[in-house]
C-alpha cells in the first residue's frame, strides 16, 4: 500500500467523472448508477487503509512527498526552504474522517436518486466535491489543504444554486460569500506562516512555531501567534459554524437537496472542527490554552442557542439545522476543556454527528420525495402511512439526543466530563442544552409521527428497496460506536494522549 495509494484514493472519483462525460444526458438510470459506482473505489480503498491500520500497519507508510513549487532561489541554502511539496499523509483522526467521507459519499449518492433533473451535471459536481473533501483530510501542508478546501466550495455553490429549492440562489451566494471570507482569512494566516518560517508543512510548523525564533526566517512574537490563532478561529468558525457566523448554514440546510446536506452537515461542517484541532491546537498549543475559556463559552452559547431555536421551529429541516449548530457546540466544549476526555469527546462528536445528521437528512430526502414538504404540521400521522420511516426517524432522534448505547451518548458524555473537570459551573449551565435537545427532538418527531394533519398518507410507499442500505448502515454504525467506542478511540489515542500530556 505504499507509493501513491492516497493519491489513488483521493482522485479515484475522477474516473467516474470522466466516464459520466461520455454518457448521454437523457440516460437517467445509467447516470445515477454510474454516479453511485464511482464512489465505491474510494470507499474500498479507505476501508482497506483502516483494516491495514487495525492489522498493525503504520500510518506513516501511506505518506507521499514530491517537490512541487519552489519560491525564490533558496535551494542552495536549504532545498526545503520556501518549497511547496505535493505531500499527502494521514494520522488516526484524518483516517477516521476519510472513512466517514467515503461512507457518507456513497450513501449520499443513493439519496441522490431522488434528484429530478440534469443528473449528469449533478453527479459530475458531486464527484468533484468528494475529491475536494478527501484531499482536505489527506493534505500534509497548508497550501495543499487550502487548494482542496477551495475545491469543495465550487461544486457546493452550483449544487445548491442549481438543484436546491425555493430560495436556492440566495442560499448558494450566502454560502459562497461567508465561506469565501473565511477562506480569505485562512489564506492570510497561511501566507504569514510561510513568509516567517519558509515552509507550509504541518509537522514542520508545529516544531518551528514553538521553537526559539533563531530557527525561523523571521521572528514570530507571542502576540502574532495569538493573532494568527484568532484568525484561524474565525476562518474555521465560519465553517463549523460558531454563533454568530451561522446564518448562511441555515439557508443551506433548508434550501440544498437533502443528499447534498448529508455531505454538508456530515462532512463539510466538520472541516471547521478538523482545522481547529489540526492547525489551531496543533500549531499554537500555548495560545490555544489561553483561549480555552473563550472556546468553552462559545460552545455553551452554540449549544443553548441552537437548542432553543430548534425548539420553536415549525419546519423539520430548520429543526435539524439549528440542531447542527447546537451539536457543534459540544465540539467546542470538548476543545475548551483541553484535556484528554474533552478532546476525545470533541473528535467523537465530529464523527458521531456526521453519521446521525446524515441519517436524519436521508430520511428527510425520503419524506420530501413522497410528500413534497417538511413542515411538521403537514406531516402529522406519518406512523400510519410510513411506519418504517417513522420508526427510523425516532431512532435517529434518540441517537441525536444522546441515548445510551448510541454514538451521541459517548461523545456528549466525554466532552462534558472533560469540561466538568476544568470549568464545572460552565459545564452545569451547558447541561441545560442537553435537556433542551431531548425536548425539541421529541417534540418534532412526535409531531411528525403521531400529530394531527389534513394530509392522507394512505397509499404512499414506505422505504423502498434501495433506501434500506443507507438507513441500516448509518444506524448500524451509530450503534457500533455506542457499544464499542474503541473503534474510534484506538486511531485517535496517540493524538489525544499527546494533547492531554
């Protein structure tokens, strides 16, 4: 598995994208089937990498490094100075994110069967989006990370603006503007670090930034380090999102096709958490500790604000949108605790919420395809006409509110345990958000399944044959993590112990 294994994994969807170019745009079944098949190579390769790791293979054996761009004539002094390499690699955290990405991309391609128009363009953009997401989690230097990060923005803009719902253009431009501004801030941080250190390699930056200034091309003061970390917090805070940088995300959750929201909520929001952990905490550990109280406060605000706003919504997609904001608060709470339990809880929440939100939005796609609405008042009595869908919806809600035996419980428990150790009063306030989560989710699900409505569900098809796989796979993974959390804790053990130490 050496050589260019990761490159093959990242760019494997490109083959499907090229094959789609030769299929007539009227061939709906052929395009949808090929779009699904094109996600399978990356899924197989990621599972093989995970299996190899579990079998004892070192993750550093997957690394790739090729000289790419040389700035200036510094080669005679140091061949690595101001040189950007094409370098891919993985650690335990990024391995989990790659597996999560490939699993959700395959399942979202099945949800994409509900798309009603222009399937060829849709799946080509869909596969380009998968390439960008995989590249983000494998990039080993900041410039390559930034390029893959930008690749995700372009297909998302068109997927929202072309295949979304009533205010799709507004949602697409809102997504582009907010994320574009976040990208601009991130680019400034990258350029400053490159200019001061002569490298963008992530591991090298961890060493250089925290060494004495004699090893740097130009000194980096403590105040500049803090400023760069705050800039990273803004850049990735837009993506996460952190209140009050969240309004764009609500529009995307409501207006984008549910299959795309599966990836947006399940993966793209998590790039914000991944960036804060990998770059913020990794490169600026001392400054991160200085901001830990602020992060914990922001986490509690996210948790309570999202939960309260979800409680007063009438549309189920808006409930899930605010729920995502609330659950991302748990990630911030874990990071703010800045101990082993907190960091582990934050990473668990990243993966857990990715699976749970993907399950719930897949069920949204099933519902909308049948009844063309997600307004809870119009969905009352769902249990009579679609009992299986109603049952899976309840299971997804139970996972989201943290029912023991499911992944949501493990992540929330560890994040709050970490915060109770460091800031017990703030943690006690945050537990109100956990109570509110149970209230708004049960309110929404019970209103949909047993509420009164003028809509008649008789004759409406329940879950179809091809829709079983995503529901069962996602629910199975949620339960697996809940009863056997070592499936996640083993890969991230080195990272968590290093931070906790």
